[in-house]
C-alpha cells in the first residue's frame, strides 16, 4: 500500500478565503483516528459546493479535506466495532467542517461515525444515495411518523430535480404516494416523471409572496428550497399536514405567518442529516435498502473522477446538476 494518496484540500488563500484543489498527501498527515478507510467513492452535494469553492465558510478548520460523504473498506482498525474488510460509509458528522472528509483516497475516521453499507448496495450505489438520499429518507420518515398516508392526498417535493428531491420522489412513489414535483427547470419534467412524479409544479408557482392561507393542496411536502417556496408550501398544506424542511437553496429566510399553524394545525419539521442520532441513520439506511431498487435509481446519478470535483462544485451552486454525482476517488 503506497503511503501517498490524492485528496481535495481546502487551504486559506492570501485573502483569507478558503479554496480547494487537488493535492498529494501522506498517510502520516491524516488525523489520528481509530479506523483507516480505503475510500472508494464520495459525492457532490450543495454543501460540498460551498466548501470547495469557498462560497461559504463551511470548513471550520484549515487545512481541510473536503467531502461530506464517503464509502469504502476498512483497512486498519483500533476499534473492536470494526475490522479490516468491513464495507462502511459516513454521512455528515462534521466531515468537511471539523473532520477531514471524503474527497480523498484514504481517511482516518472516528469509529462512531461509521455505518455498515447495506448488503443491497455496492459502495458506488451507497454513494449514489449518499447524504441526499439519506436526507430524503429522513424527511419521508418524518412524514410517515406524522401519520400521513397515501389516502390523505398528494405530497409536494420542491427542488425535485436535485439530489434530495430526486430521491424523495423515488421513495414517496415506492410508498404509494401521489407526488407533485416542483422544479424551475422544465427540461427535467420527463426525468421527474420517470422517477414517479404524477405532476409537475413550476418554481414560479411557489417562489413568490404568498397569502397567509391558500387553497389546501398538499397532505405533506419535502422542501429543500426554503424562503418564499417554503412559505407558500405552508400556506397550501391541508389540515394537519407537515413539511419536512431539509434545505435552503433559495435562502434561509421564511416570509410566512403563523396562521397555517394556528388554523390548519400544520407542522414544520426540520430535518438535520449531519448530527442525526445513529438509530435514525440505521433506520433510514434499512428503509432505503428495503424501498430502493438499484436499477430504479441508476438514472439518478452519474460518475466522475476526483479531479473534476472543483468544476462540479461550481456547477451545483449554479443549479446545473441534475440528480446525483458520484465521485470515484481512484479514477
């Protein structure tokens, strides 16, 4: 095993702003954590775009190996919980923020961050799901736990052509829900319908100043957009509906009123994938294995080499990525 490996590393520039580029590192430079993983795949997420481009101060320590996801095989372990040969993944847990992340051919990881890759998935498939699919599963489970069933009416998915949205459409369809997919990219309509969406809602129909209450349209929603889109969605929820809010692609503001909560008994449920307890993670990945046919989500992802990460991170911030991009760190 060579002592050197490649990684995408963020460092502070002369202006103090972090930016990331490919570097060759030595194993001795890795953090002193108990489990050494030979990384096979990572992913490109919106937060990765912010970290790699330096568009937001995601990296709280520098230098920082970027990438909030990783999947690979344990090669060394000082933990009784893991042994060489174990297939593992990590989602979140501060990777690319406080802990070195997955845009690397090698990673030393805290044992409590690791989760076994379900037997149903290869390492590549696990990263095709990645944080986006896992977050979508957390959001869908929140809707199920609220008691919403397919008989209650359609479920809205905003930002549907993105990673979280694509998997939310797949998962809700697999559970028998009627899905309305909202997107600002009309050219993705056929793609979304192939995933199971029954109808397409234009971005402009939601991304506007809404009335405090509007026509009751949705039994539930998965929102990865925020801002006026989330406010309009809340105003259109049916009585006792729920929104699982898991993103802020349009902004962190929420120009809404309390009326939907007081008069329609609706719930706004936040979804945090980064520090979710292990029990929620294990449930989510077990549900993903039960609900997703790998052949069904093959169209959701594309494969790219590690060297393309900076360009892909810029593209995801510009809204030019459809579905998921899996990074083959060894390509």
